[in-house]
C-alpha cells in the first residue's frame, strides 16, 4: 500500500475528500494525483455536485495537487478537525 483517501458522503449532493495521504517513498511520483482523480470520478458516479476537503496551509504540495484538479479555496468555518485551517471545494459537472 502506498496511499489512501476516503470519500465521505456529507449530503445527497456533497461529498468530502478525507484522509488523503501517500507514503514518503512515493511522494513526487503522482500517486496522490491518481487518488484524487479516482475520488473525483467516484463522487461523480455517486451523483455528487460538490466535493470539499479540509487541509492545512502548510501542506503546500498537497494544496498544489488539489488546485491542479480545480479545487478552489472557500471560507473555512470551524469544522471539528484540529489541524485543518483551509477548505477547498470542487464543483462537479
């Protein structure tokens, strides 16, 4: 196993991409991009209109990957995650 991610159903039209991580030995080999792509496709097939995620501003490489897929920063309200200070959203067609 080299990575993981979760797709959490928030509502009928909104899912959350969570628990996204890849092992250090494969970082930089685009495994994270493959996981994000797979999660986006699964959310689309499940009928999601929006995909959100919570992250931290210090995780610059991860934020770069999310932006490549079209995620955009949105206001980050209190969310129950101790280390999350950044929220992103992707509108699915």
